[in-house]
C-alpha cells in the first residue's frame, strides 16, 4: 500500500503541474512544474514521508528500464544522427561543460552558506 500511496502523490503533483501549464500557457513542461511543487511541499514539511521515500527508492532502483524507449528512439533515428553528428557532439560537449561549471558555482555557494551558518 505504501507504493500506491507514493505513486498517487507523484501522479497528483504531475497532474497539478500539467493543469497549471495548460491553463496558464507557461513554457515549461507540466511534470517539471509538478516536481517544483513537490519540492516546495517537502521543504515546507521538512521531511519526506515514509511512503514517498519507499516509492521513490523503488522507482530509482528500476530507473534503467525507463531508458529503453529512449534507446529505441535513438536506434530509429540513426541515419539522422549520422548526418548531424558534429552538431550533436558539440552540443553535448558544451552543455556538459556548462553543467559542470554551474554545479561547481552552486556548490561553492552552498559551502559558503553552510560555513556562515555554522559560525558562532
């Protein structure tokens, strides 16, 4: 029953995000907005309920299964990937560098915040 309760919560937040995006016309995927709402709710609660933790841990343990449809899509478009390989590789390389730089910048900010918070 814990798994079903957790899935229900996740799906309700996804639905909430999708409905808000459809009504407001925001340019963001509904499930992403739903995750933001879930994150805000968990911050407000200051804990993750046991049923939600159980569900998310089980979903994460089977995460590789969710990549099978994406792999099939890549194989379906191999000819296009072959013709646009330079753009794809360049985009992947640049986005990886930007992601690493932003992650380092955020980590430095978090460390500074934690040091200030722990000082007497």
